[in-house]
C-alpha cells in the first residue's frame, strides 16, 4: 500500500468522533501546559500515562499525546510573545522578537504569524513525515545490532556536542542519566547492578519516575528555595487592547518565506538523533536576521524573527517522529516519554510497528494535521482565556503539580518506594537547577545509554566476541562516520564566525521541557 | 578533599559549586569502587555486564573533576543569591509524610491529599493566612475529592479510600 | 501559627491512623467448619506488574467476570498494580503485609517462578496459599522462512553438534523463552550452559521479530500469539510449539509440539491465583469455591475465547503440586544455565 492511501486511511480513522475528541483534549491540555510555568509536555504525558492505560485505546491515547506535544508549542509561543517568559526552551528564540513586537502594540500580529506559521510548517512537515516514514521503516528492517549501536553512538555524540554553556556541567548531567540507565537487572545476563539491595530498583528506574522527579519535584523545590524572587501573581498584562490588525499585506510578504525556511530547518533537525527543537529555532532566527532587509527592526520586533523560529519549532516535531516511529529512538525528552507510552501499550516503535500496527501509525500521522487545524482555531480567538490561565496563584499551581506528580508515580507503580525515588531525584534536580546543570541530557542518557550498551553487547555476542563487526558492515561504518562529523559540526559556526571576524554564537542544547 | 573549600562570598546557607563538585566527586568515587567490585566478579569482557558500569562511573569521576576545576576557576564570579533552604526542606518533609501516610495508614487518599495541599500551599505562600485560607481550603477539598472520584469511579484506578465513607 | 498546629497535628493523625490500620487486619481465627460467607468485604486482586501486561489483564478480567457473574456476595472487587522485578515485589508484599487476609488475592505465573530464582527473592510461591491455575499460553520456536531448518530435529541436531553455531533470541534473561531454550537443550542432551550463552535477550516481541528478520539471530522463541501474524504471512516458519500436543501457531493447521518432535518437554506460560499465607481451611475452601464458579461462568469462558487464552484450570492440592513441581524444575534449569 502506498503512503498516500495509508495516510487517507489514517484520516478516516482520525475523523471518528472518539479520536477527534482525543485530539481536542490533547491540544487543549497541551496549550494549557505550554502556557503554565513549571509543567511541560514531557511531564504532562508522564502524568497522564496511568490514566491513559485505563482507557485501553492506544491509538486515541497517542493521538492525545501528540496533541499535547503540539499544543505545548503553541502555548509556549503565546507566553513568549506576551510575557517574555518562554514556557519551554524551543520558544526562547521566538520570545526575542515576539516580546518586542508585543511591547510595540503588535502582539496580535506576532501571535498570528506564530500560529499561522506553525500551521504551515506542521502541514508541510507532516507531509514529509508521511512520505519519509515508510521507506525509512523498510530500511530499518535490515538494521542489525551493530547498526543500532552506531545509531546510538551518533545520537549520544550529538547530545554531548550540544550540552550547553558548560561542557563539564552538560557531561555531568549526561553521565548521571547514563548511571540511572545502568541501575537494575542487566537485560542480557540478569545481573543486578547498582540496586543497593532495594528490590524495587531491580527493574531499573522508570522514565516516568525520573521525569516526575526532574521536572515536577525538582522545579517546585527550586522555586520554593527562591520564593522571595517569585511574584505572588503574574503581572497583569493585557496587550490585546482593541484596534489591532491581524497580519498586514507586508506582514504576510515578510512572513511566508521565513515560514518555509523555518520548516526546512525544523524537519531535518528534528529527525536527527538528539535534534530536538532548540537548534533549528536558533538557526532559523540567525538566518532570518542575516537575510533580513529590515535590519533596523531587529531587536525592536522584526516579524521574521517570530515567523521563522515558530515554523522551525513545529516542523521539528514531525521530524522527531521519524526516528521515534521507525527506529524507536527518541531525540527529545518528550519523545522519550512517548516511547515509554508505546512500551506501556506493549507496542515497540521500530520497523515492526509499521507491519504490526499500521492503523495506529497512520492515524497518528493524520492526527497531526487535524490537531493543527484545531490549534489554529483554539489559539487566536481564545488568547484571552490563555492569558487568564497565567493568573493561577503560584502556591496553588505548584501544590497541584506536587499532588499530580505523587499520584502519577503512585498510580503507575503502586509502590511508595518509587515515589520516594522520584522525590530523591527531585532533590538532585533542585541542586542541578541551582548550579545551572542542564536537565534534558539526563533523560537522553537514561534512554540512550542502555540502548547503546545493549546493542553493543548484542552485536558482540552475535559475532562471538569479534570486534571487527563494527568496522565491516557498511551501514555501521557510515553511521559511525556520521558520528565523527556530528562531533565536529557544532564547532563549525564558531570557526566560521572567527574566520569572518564576527561574534560566535555557539549552538547550545537547552531544556527540552 | 577539596570539596570542603568554601568560596569567600558564599558564607550563607547555600553550599557553593565547589562543595557540590566535591560531593559529586565523592559519590562518583564510591560508585566507581562499586563498579570495580562488580567487574572484578563478572569480568571486564566487552560483552559482559561488568564493563559499562566501570566506564560510566569512571566518566563520572573525571567529569566531576572537570566541574570542580571549572568551579575553582570561576570562584571569584559571584553566584546568584543563595536562596532559602527552609522552604524546600519543609516541602520535602511534607511530601515524604504524605507518601508514607498514603501507603501505611488508613487515612485515605482524600484526607491525606487535602491536608497535604493545605500544608504545601501555606508553605509556598507569602500572603497572610487570613487572605487565602478560604481559597486554599476550597482547592484542597475540590482537588482531593475530584481526583479520588475521577480515578476510582471513572478510570478504575484504586486509591486508598481510608476512613471516609466514600 | 497554623504551621505550628500542623506540625503537632500530623504526627498525631499518623499515630491514630496506624492504630486503626492494625485493627483492620483480617481475623485469622475465622469461624471454621461451616461454609464462610465470602467475600465479606471488598476483594483485592493484585496484579504484580504494571497496567497493560498479561497479569494485569488477567486480574481485570477476573474482576469483571466476578462482578458480571454476581459471585462477590454483594461486595466489590478492586485491582491493584504493584510493579517490579518479575512480580517478586508484589509477592513479597502479599506474603509479608497481608498475612492471613483471605480478601487479598494475587495473580501469578511462570514468569514469577523464574523471577524468584533470577532475582534471588527472599520469598517464593511456596509461602503463599495456592488457589488455582487459570490460563496458559504455548511457546513457539520460529525461524525465518528462508532458513535451512524445516523441522525442530534438524535444528536440534545442529545445536548438539556445535552448541555455539545457533543464535537464539527471545524475551528477557531468565524469562519463559530462555527457560524453554535451556529445557530443550537439556531434553536433547546438548550442553545447556553453552546453548544458553547463545541466547540474546530482547526487550519485547517487536524487538525479537526485528532481530530475527534482520538476520541477527537465527531462531526466535516467543509466545505463540506474538509470531502468529508472521507465521500466517509466511515470513517465518514455526518449527514447534511447547504445549503437550501440537497446536495452531498461526497457519490454521497444527504445528507439531516439541514432545511430538521427539524431545520429552512441555512448557506452558501459565497464569494463576494465590492467596496470602496463614489462611484458615474454611476460608481457603470458600476462595476456591468462588474461583470454581468464576471458571465455569459464561463471562469467564467468553473472555477465554475473546483473548485467545488456553484454559489451564486446576485448583487446591492439584494447583499446589503444580506450583511446587514448576518451581523445582525451573530453579534447576536456571541454575544449570548460570542464572540461579
């Protein structure tokens, strides 16, 4: 069956009332958590896992989760533009020009270019996803253990290359994640490692527990340590006072090339291991700034600076789904939780997913179109509602986060030990925030580490211990070669900038939540 | 160990990055020792379970040294204000009591959660009790009863009912 | 002010509630002899694994069938998940915290028997009160359709000649699939330890399939349902099933069993129910009576059909013997292949 007809079947399935409802719930919750501080898509999906298992509808649940991912991006752009408080790192680039536009009374134009740009980018990139996914899955069927190992190395290298401002801190976070991944029974031999005599640790540390600890508990404890810096209430900001035009003819003319370029950055970077959305959004911002004919407006609200990064942000999600669905490799924290969600439904993403559950895959892809239409309808007219959400008193908001965090872990595991483990990780995460360690590498280390180790050892077991297995298969060699390139790549802008005598802006890897 | 060195400006409650680096190094060294013991027992074969722990914990030790070096180099740079450790400690205590009460007593989900919400909201709030107590009470009751009913009645997830006749 | 009050109030509340908790523990000296009205309060069914898995589905199906068939004496049933370590965390909780409470049942199975051994669990199934076995699934041994092996005998002959020549793959280390490989090697007289070393553990059916199809492993072992669609599509060939008699592995026609292929071995991935230790005879009889009625109820039989579960029902002494026999032979084979 061709991708197109599969996609049409997917649409037929998504347009059922039940799945439409799931998509609507997903994008609404997503926008909500995108707007709210302290709670992002990864945490939300982790907390919804126990609930979703009871629904016993994997397709609907995954449609809902994808909606949350997308919705959080829209919500994040709203707060970036109106309040200059990006709810997630991928919105940081948007906030630079977007907030300036809002300050100058062009909030509505900024919101419109963000929303429409997101829609355009998501549509194009979902088409790309639909056409890339199946061939990719067909290729992935031939992947052997050594190839998966090389892929994991590639992913790991790109993570380490982009760990942020400080290499030691970024690597420390990654190492902590790798260590967490080691805890428990070794899957290949049954040997217990780092379980410290606690039977609950034999199964390892669940990704839900880690995410709840890192994000919910850690963030709340950190906020609690700096309560004095925290305004009791968000500053009431009401920029959408009447008399705004939507996009003017000139705005359209300046926006659409930026949307298209942003999409072109977003999709491939999302698809790359450890791509995520931060790099393409900043790339798009930099490129738009360099190309702009309105240099004088930059820093004072240039519309391209909103249009490009927002498009890149949304396009990256379809990109993220390519390795997630076809190889089972997550490239962001949220993707890692979605991978866990697949696992809970006893589905393993990878080439077999397209064989075993094509309905689910194509319905999920089709739901991305539907979700974006919903978000467009949900965001622009309802902007005042979302601004209201920001006025939830902080003490109650964080209390609520703690209640749901505890509930999420307890309901999944039924074990108070797991809850206490989440608290312990939360305490660590508080210190990580205090000392400016990035959080996202912990999760990628937790997921990628065991993948890398297991595939490496499997490849060796299969070759009876012959290490040449890693240099004799062309695919393995190619992937390992790409890893070397990826190791050098982040330093290229610096080298380039130095050659041109300009200022270097290092690409950096920040929070994904 | 160098971890006990205090940076001059950080005589406040908060430990500085150097202390953090020292602790990371100490924990890393302990884990590395444990990894070595495991590898000693199961061997260093690349296909066995012993090698990866040695590599990861070894990396931990090295990176923590790198971080320590970075912290010492930057010690003149003032870190952001120390912040208070009292509130997070109170929160943590509330969380632990909450989890233990849920599991080991017959208090039940609704009562335990309502009490937890009240305590936590108060701990995090900077406004006088009188102004917010009604609001907090309403949220505490609404949230705990709401979650309990949705989870047990609609979703079939068991939460401890406890002493309340729900 | 409020904070200080709470600091005092919470420990007090704690004390009060733990006191209540102790009182509410089930009464071990329940009236003996005459039939007991059971259940007398809410029945708790523990699934010692996460939601969505086989034990969880079994527990929830039991709950629904018990309620649907009206077997609960006017009470209700709840399902609880306690995850971890192949069910041994749940097992430990059942044995230590719910002693003598006949209203706490737990789903169990072959995987837990293996988990007790590989995780070196301090408690095992013999410390519970056996109630019944309920369902079972047969295992299947498959190769890719272009493999040279047409029968199990050809495969086993190669393994006997050179145990290192065949790479096996299946679920996690020490699980049902590896147990079967170990038992088969033993039954065929091959070097079980070397054969088990050729076993590559995968984290799930999807991964195992990918490993078989990409050519990493030459033989895959899994539950029959996992490979049924690939067998049907002709992508893989089923060499044997592990039930006593041959069975359908996806083709619609019976695939020979391991026993029929000439190796004295039968292994079913069974699931059952146990109760905590220290339960009086009358209560035990009442629990078994309830499970008996559950088993013959239309709701349960329907669920067996819907979920393609094989009926594997034995109760009381029969179940107790079965649990004990399985524990002995699983422990022996796991120890032999170096996982004990």
